[in-house]
C-alpha cells in the first residue's frame, strides 16, 4: 500500500506492474465456481496501455466513454483502459430487453453524451440487436476491447498521466429514470477514499478479496476493483446472478481462497441465512474472513445476529462484521468500523425515535435495536443538521447527515443548480463550509453514526435507490382503472428485508367491471418489467380515500403507517375463472416442471402460465434461484436473462422444448502475433479466432 497518495488510478496501475508484475490481480469465477480470466498486474498494465492508445487515436481524451460489460475482468480492463486513454469512464448496467430499462439507459446517454460505447465480443451482438429501436444509442460508435487490444502495441500509448483533479468517471446514481445524476468522481477522490478504506480495514498486498457485487455500482467498483488495485491484493469475482442463484457459492469461495475481505449489502447476508443448506457448508472454513463489510442499504441488527448464529460454527467471528456508511457523492465510504472491533448495537427508545430524538431504551421499555455505521473515517467530518433551519442539531437529536472531507466529489455532471443544492453547504451560524447534504437522517452517539431513515421518500432496496413516484407512474399507466385516481408506493420491513407495497385507488366506474385478481397481476407485471421489483403487496382502495395534504400531495408515510396498522380498507374483490392451455405435449411437460419449481419459490397461490414471472412474484434474486433450479433439474446452463427473453412460464417452456440450434462449425486455430496478446485474450476468456499473421 502506498505511503503517500498516488496522483491517479493510472499511476497505481503502472506502479503495480513494476512492483508486482506476475502476481494475479483479478480472477473471474464463471458460474460461481470455475476459474477463468486470470489477470496479472503486468497483463493489466499491458492491456490498459493498448486500449488507452486506441482511444487516444480516436480523439477520446476528455470525452465520455460508456461502458457495457459483463461481471468480471472484461469490465476491469475496459474501465481502467478508458482512464489510460484520458477519457471519462461511464459505467452502466447493461440494459435488459424491456422498455423501461432502455429508457433509463437513454436518459444516461442523453445526459453524459458519450463519444462511444465500449463493450466486449461476448455482449456485442446482443447489445446491437437490443439497441436498434433506440436511434440515439444505435447511432453511437460501438467498440470491443478485444479489437482495441489487438490494434497496436502498448508502446503506442501516449503516457500523459492524469492529474488528481481530473474526472476519472461518472457514477450515475440509481433512481428516477427521468433525471439521472452523474456524480463526477476525480482521481484524487478515488485515491483518498481507497486510502482511508485500506487503513481502516487493514488491507495490504496479502489481502484476498472475494466478491459478487455488481461492478457498475459504487461499492463493487470502488470497494472491490479500486481497493484491490490500490493495495495490490488478489480478487476473485463471481456474478450477482451466480450468488443469488446459489448463495453458498460465495461462502465456499471465501473458504476455498482463504479470503480476508468480502462485502455485501444487508440483503446478501440475509439471503445466506435463508437459502444455504447445511450440506452446502461441508468443509467450509470462514476463519480467515476478517472483514465482512455491510453497507449500501439499511443495516439490521437481526441480520448480524442471525448470520453470526448460523455461520459462527463454521468460523465466522463475531467481530468480523464491518458496518459502514457512504454514498456516491462522497466517492464511497464516509464512516467506517475499525478492523477487529465488533459492531456497535444499541437499544433505542422507539417512541423517542418517532419524535426525532435518540434515547437509550430502558430494560423494560419499547425498544428498537440500531446498528452503528461506524465512526467518521480519517479526514472526514460528520455533522447532524436540522433540514429545515439548517442549524446544527443538539446532542441526541435526529437530523440530516452532512459530510465533508477529501472524498467529497465536485458535483453532478452538467447540473450546476442541482449540485448547488447538495454540495458546498454550510450549517447556519457556523464558519464550516464544504459539506455535502446526504438526504439521510441520522444521529451521532459517542461518535458513532446511526442512520435513522431517509429525509425524502426514496426507497433503498438491495443497494438501489427506488423513487416511489416512478413506481406510481408505472402503476397509473398500466390500466385504465387508474387514469384519474392516485396511488402510493412505499417500503416496509419484512423478515426477508425491505419490500415495496403499492396502495392505489380504483376509478368508481371501474369498480364493478374489474377482475381485481387480474388487475393485481397486471400491476405486478408492469412494476416488475419496468423496475425489476417484485411487490410485497398490492391493495386497491376506493377513489378519494388515499391520504393527501391540503395541497393535494399524496402522503406516502401516512399511507404506510395506516397500512401497517391495518387501517386501510381494501375494495371487495371479484375473481373470474382462470384458464390455461398449452398445445405441445413436450412443452406441456416442461411447463408442469417449471410451475413446480416456481411453487417452491413463491408458494402455492394459484398462478397462470401466461402471467409474467414478475406478476408471479419473481424478483431478480428469485429469478436467479429459479434458473439455477432449472439448470440443476435439466442439466442446462441457462443464464438468468432467459426469463427476460421468454417472460412467462408458457413461453419459457416453449423455448426449452424447441429444437436446439446447430452449433457453428469449429474455427481453425490461429497463430498469435505475440504471446502477450494471446495471454491477454485468454485472460479475458475470449473465444473468437486470433487473426492470422
């Protein structure tokens, strides 16, 4: 780990190539288990210089380059190669083949105005096909990193190293599809946050990291990719789908590679407790796992307790949990635990919290357990501020969390007005400037930060910011019964973590002509297709019965309180007979098997084979588990995206029953021009033929 901060990420890559050379930096775990794509520090530097030189020749210096990659070393090389080219990287989630996903992607493209899109051969054809209906995207230049690596020698790279103030990448915050915000993260921000993370977590060149976190997300990109690079560690990466389909793969990999650090949101730890069987833990040893970072969404004390109880017998230490708090606008982490210290959990008086105050609960009082997100990281400062008066809060008073320090970014891309409302703030009556308003509510107690909720109605679901108005609009637009009435979307706590509920009015003229079971299915399908969210509940109520302010605004929090208290009276439902038919006998047999696997995941409630998987109740996690179950049952190797391409049980069964396409004729093996190119392509897992010399 550097003793003084490097100027940029590019400086770190170059230095590591000299110091660490053949040491393996990143390894893909295909399907969660199979090693693939070994990238050494020397190969990483070589590939980045080749890509950087190719981008320089295309005048991409200072331009935005949008990145679309699968999980793994392709993403790492594409991201770092973009920085070597002097361009601004824009990591993005590869859109699913549905309208809402591409609308979100279109909004990002419109905001950042990329010079080109960088991807890999494994995704190229699929992206080109899916983007055809979107001229603003299909008109852009698409390049594959494999082609750029082969284009010229690494020596052709113009070694103009970035400055610490240069923007490294734009981190688009998940949220409203109509107004994406690209956080401008500089090289200096990355170095500052990587340094404080390494010091507080005790990372060095001996650190071994195992991760399933998505790399386009800030926790995966900065907490995993950049942290590995910064300290010279080795990182093993599996896909989120592999983890969701079989969470045991994560713990097995930690044991197999004797990992010292791994990270997850609260959701990941809960899923392990719920889904991992005893037989899957045979031979698993978690004693080397010293840092189990928990961040990116609310941290529940029950999660920490249940995970420790479940996996303590396999060596997981009570002090291994490492709660932390951060956000993209602060690069990543702002408060952290300290390595070797157990999490701080306190019992707070529930009524006092509801009144905006933090009071330790009496032994026999109504209490709620709160988990500390750690203390302010070195060189970072936390203030608790009244969001109305902007004055510092008194001791024990809950207010908005404000942060300042070297990790705070400069603002949002091309959004000076929005940036001015969030960045560079000063609490009233003080001479302290440069604070970031986080929008989170919290309190400082004994220097520990406890997060108490959100200032706004934003829902945080598995690390994603979900704007309720987006879900409400989707619901309103999915059926004529909602045209002139209102609805509310909000989050509730469940035994499986946070979940989303929709309460919606139904037009008076539609009340007696609507099949409410069918209407519920339509709502669930629409929300799933457009937001990848499975609703926990859908409640229909009479018109003009939703709580609103005097100015007519929907009161989501009050609606949530009434729902939890059982004080919302739903409309009486009427259900029409449901029918299902299927022509092909083979497909029919497959369909029965599919429905059996679905029943295991979502229960025995009546399901129609023509309903979408979203309407049936599959979110992205259950979808991965469903596909994993099919792979085991039928000895297949399906990707979870298959349920987006064939979105109902009936259509999926027909797809599986159809004759398989004949495999392409084998390509003759070529002779590499250079051993280095062959090594790089093998590391990328490339499967296309090398050009003949």
